[in-house]
């Protein structure tokens, strides 16, 4: 019996460039190994999960064209970031002053972000995505976690949203963008969402739980999981230095710490579930000590650095990626 193949992508703002570079390499590798130059990432996975920026990538991979094939290649998804980063993270001088760089108000107006989602996803609906998918958000209006589920949207209009709207909710990162009040396609459900990274910045464990929910008699051995990070920043802090920190200091360092802790916990638990077997592959990279890990820096030098991080993953994990790609193909037959 073929294994269920799962792709999961972390949150991280503009750092989505890192997994996008890895996926570009993987897509080309799969095309070469399968001798099928028109194949896409979509063809080699059965369940997709993405948090925040990972949700953008997932939506790009699964958006259908007029022939019910993926509308965008991995290269086009990478270019979404490279060509639109400054539109997404575009703040006027007035907004910078008013927000004090996100301390007393949101750092960015959402119009730029929304215009990019409109351009790429238009009137596409969650139910139209090509494969089962899972996107975490936090529902402020009900005070609980929520997941946009493609499978649920197929059968229940009250769970079906426009892709551009659900992405607006999924990327409403605290202090960066305001919460998103959105409605279902039929306008019957109205909810207020923020970025699901607050509880599942690495949504791989949630994706595995979703698999088990639909396949209660199957287990980790019946799956293949590829989990992609967006680059992590080392958070080795001196206890004496942090002893007198207040909100301002922790706001900056705490975001790194929380993101790393959440992602590492999910990875640790999945390693235990999979028993360190080759059917679970986590790919991530660590930022250089002298390089800030920014979610919203769109300077060319920083974008080039993110590209180099993705390329370093491909280079350092070439053997593991090649083996995993061969298994993906063998499980597609």
C-alpha cells in the first residue's frame, strides 16, 4: 500500500523564500527523476499544511488553472516573494511613527498584502484547491484555534472561504498586520482571525493529527512527511542580562524564542512519533550570528541571504533530499 505523503511549511513572513527555494529544487529534481518536465510538487504529495507564509506557498501550489492543474510552479511562487515583498511590507512614514515600529499600533497597513492576494488568487475558493490542505489560524471571535480545511470546505459551505480572505487571516501576524474580519463565500459565517503561528508556527504535527483523524487505523509508518522551516535564529540568552527585561526587550527577543520553541517542540514530537525513520524529513537552517532574522526586511541583500539559506539546505541535505524524492515518486504509482 502506498504511503500518504505530507508536506508542511512553517510560518515566517518574507522568510518564506527559504522553503520556496527548497521546493524549487525539489520540483526540478522530481521532474528529472520521473522524466516528466510538466510535473509539479502537487503531484507528489497527498496532504498539505502551511502556517502564515507557509499558507501562501500551499495556496500557490494548489491553486488550479483552467485545466485543473496547478496554476503556479515553484519558481513562480518564489518570485511572488521576490517581486512583491516590498508591496506586502510597505509602511508609510506616518504609519511607522504612529505604530512606533509595531509597539503601539500595527506596523503595516494591510492594503498591500491584500492587493497581492487579489492578484494571485482572485475569486478562488478553499474548496477548489487541488488537494486536501490544512491552514491554522486563531479565531479571536470565538477564542480558540481554527483550521481552514479544504476537505471540510468541499462538503460544508459554512467552512468555505475565498483563498485571498483566508490567507489574509492566516498572515495577520501580531504587531505586523491587524486581525482580519472575513466571511464565508455564502456570507453566512463571520469570524475574526489572526496568524495561526501563535500556536502552530510549525504545523507538521497538526498535519499528522489531520492524517490520523481521517485514517484512524493507520500510523506514522504509513506516511511520508516533509517539514520545511523558514530559518531559525539562535536564542542563547544570558540569565543575568535578561533579569531586568521588560515588555520592550522581550517583544523583540521573545518572538524569536517563541517561534523556535514552538517549531522545535513539533519537530521533537514528530521525531518520537516516526522513531527517527527516513520517512520523516525536517529541513531548516540557522541564521548566522551576525545576521538578524527578520520577517519583513525586503532589502535586496537580505533577500539574497534568504536565497542562500535555502540553497545551503539543498546543498547540505542533498543525499537525504534525493532519497526522499525517489520515495515520493515510488509512492505515486
